[in-house]
């Protein structure tokens, strides 16, 4: 079902989507292996969905849009989710002897043949668009969530009471409970449910009369489900067995780890157990192990800041610092930098607490304060391991700060994090830790201040900010600098003003419950220039350092947030929520 280029031209002209001049120009610029349609899409002259609609007309195949269609879970399940995602093919309607399937590529004969053999039905292929396909694939998650909810509700009813009435269950009771089939199924379902939802943390919290389960998704903690109080001891015992913790210890906190395989994804779970008034609270941090190939652009870097980050990474000595509160993405940034720097010609060593992601070819070490193995001790030993690049999970004390600075002075590139509210504040924090200013100006290359904001889903509502709203924003940021950055990066036309800029609000939908999905970073990148080095040597306040950095082109986190809000990546409400926290 190949689309003839000549017919495609005719249909495109008839549709009025492009002019003959644009088609002729695209045809002359088409690269080898890229057709006319793909060239038009690459040039931004038509959308991918428009191209698919025209191709469907050329081929005489119906075009379907599934964005607002609720597919029967039984029909959706005819094609297994891995096959649907790999081949971008979804079953959406069934008759007695035929099955209608939506596809992005109707030439995928292998997928059609597989479904025909599996169902013994006549397969009727239909073309659809990328957003339509994304919406349909999301419905697999919806049906999975319903399935897990049913499993948990059903298994919870099968739970018995542990031990004798009024007595604490014995260790033997807990061991049996950990292997009790309903408990095993509940914990397995909870884990798969959380992974399906894209949760970063699972909170299992005993209340007076029930067991509350909450998930942290895109940085927001939300209730997931409640379970009978009778499930608490068994679920706690099961998690302790999986993470190799003591079943009989209920008075002291415990920490552990275990791993699960979810389809083609392996997830490491970091476990923390804490005694509370109504029992032991469990928090599990979910860390996907297959997360590779992240880029600085994907994290949210752009423009001058992106160039400064790449320049700093090319240095063989010096220090790159990431700053921000807990949960602002500092560790993810460090691992992304390590992934980019991880080449065969360098030796990379890390000292971390804890090791979040295991990375090939990198020597990762976990600190153990309980036996006297601290960041400082580990860093001192790493210096004798001939490293080229060192990552210190966090600079917490004077000794670690001075060792990190000395490591950066003596021929190493050092990456680390600090808990400060801004990039400029990191300098004062290091000086408070007795780091000498004359050493800092020789080692600091780039300091990154960061936060995480939720990203808007594809469906969102645009609006023009009022003058009053712009006046309020101008109290927090230099709007002229933001507008200039938008023009420099060709997001806005060179003659645009703020009257031409739209912001966006979240739009709730069946596929996107609160209008947000995923998170992206807001960054301020402080490049330690000669002028800033001179200010550091004079021990000036952080405000003066930040003012100089802004003169040199640094966007603050608020300004970067406005920049991304104008792109439609996030909302201004979300930016202000995160910045004001």
C-alpha cells in the first residue's frame, strides 16, 4: 500500500494545505530516503496528522480519530500492549467476522498477519494520527489500573487476622503472612499499579482504622487507595522479606532495597520503614534501572545556559555544582552528566548516599556512616584510585567541601550537589564551610540552581495574559530579558511583544486526569566568569553575585519558568507554585 508521490502531490494541492511552490521546493530539498510528505512535515508546512489524512485519501483507506473514543477493554485487549506499542496498532471495533485496527503504518504486514492468526478474524486496517494513537495506547493503562484495583479489593477480603486477639503477632505469624497468597498478590499489584501510574514513591501509612496507600506522581502526593487495617502487618512483613529486613524489629527504623521486573522494565525500590503511633509506615522509592540516554535538552536546558553546561563538561579540571532543595532533580542532573561523560578514555568514580542508579563502567561507592565510612573518607580514598571524574553525592560538611575543592584543583573534574535556594547562594554556603575564596575562583566552573515543575499535557487551554498579570510578573522577573531569550531561540518572531505571547492552563481529560503529565526542570545557570571570580574573592553577598550573573545573560529560575510557560511546556500557576515553595 505504497503512496504514489504523484498522487500525493495532487491530493495535497486539492486539499489546499500547501501551495504548488511549497511542494516543488520540498521535492527539490527531499533527502535520500525521505519522501515528499516527510519533507513537508520536517519543514513545518503540514502536520503529521494532516499528512496521514491525505495518505489515507490516496490509498482509499478510512482515517479514524480515537482521541475521544472510549474503547471496550475486551476489544483493546485483543492486541497485547507490548505488540500495540511496538507496532503502533490498536484494535478498536469488532464485528462477527472482522476486527478494525487503527495503525500509523498500514504497510506493517507482519503486525496485521500476527493479529489475523491470533484472532482468526478479517483485519480491516485504518490510518490514524500520532495523537490519536497516543490516546488509544493510554487506555491500556486505564484498564490496567481497574484490573489492579479489582485484584486488591478481592484479595483484601480474603485476609485473616494475624495472631491472637489483643496480642502482637509473633515472628512466625509474620513469616507466614509474608508468604500468604492474598498478601503476595496485594503487594505485587500495588507495585505494578504504581509503576503503571508513573509514581516515584509509594507511601503505605497505617491509620487508626485503615491502611492508607498514597503515590507521589509528578511531585504531588495523592491518595491511591485504602485497605483494611487487617492487611497492615502482612504487607509490612512482605515488604520486609523482599528487602531483607528484620521482621521482629518494630521499634527502630530500617532501610533496605529490592528489585522487581515489570514487563520489559526493571525497577529498583529503596525501602524505608519507620515506627509510628498506629504501626510501621513504609515508603518505597521507585528507581527505573533502564533509564539511559537522557540529554540536557530533555531535562530542560536551552540557549546560553546549555552552551555553558557543555563548555564546563569539556574541562578536565574544576567543579560543576547542582543546587536546590530535596526533590528538585539534582541527582538526575548529575547522572545525566555522568552518562554524557562516560566514555572509554576516562575513569569515573562516585561516592553516594545512597546509590540511586547503577551505571555501567562507573565505579560507584555507597557511604556507610554507621561504620565510619563517610563522604570525606570515601573521597579521600577515591583520590588514590586514579580518577579523571569524581561525583560526590552531596557536600554536607567542611571536610567534604575542602576535599572536593582540592580534588578539583589537582586535575579532576568534580560533580556534586549542595542544598541551597539559588545558584549564587552556593558560594556563600561553601565559604561558610571554610572553603577559601581564592580556591573557589580557581575551581568553580558552573553552578546550577534548579526546581522541577509539572508539564502540561498535549491538550491545554491557551489564553493571553492581561496587563495586570504581566505587571505582577514583572515584580518577580525581567520580562524584557525573557522576551529577548524567546526571540534569540526563534520561539517568537523578532518583532513580537508580550501582546503576542500566550500562556496555557491545564485541561483535564480522560487520558490526562489533572492536565499534567511528567516533569521538567527550571534552571538558572551561573557561569563563573572573571567578573564573578573577582566578586567571590571579595566575599560579596549572594545578591551581588546574582546581579552580575544576570548582567552577563543568566535567566533566573522564575524567568526560565516564564520562558517555558510561554512555550506551552508548563503553566504559570505551576511555576509560581514551585518557586514560592
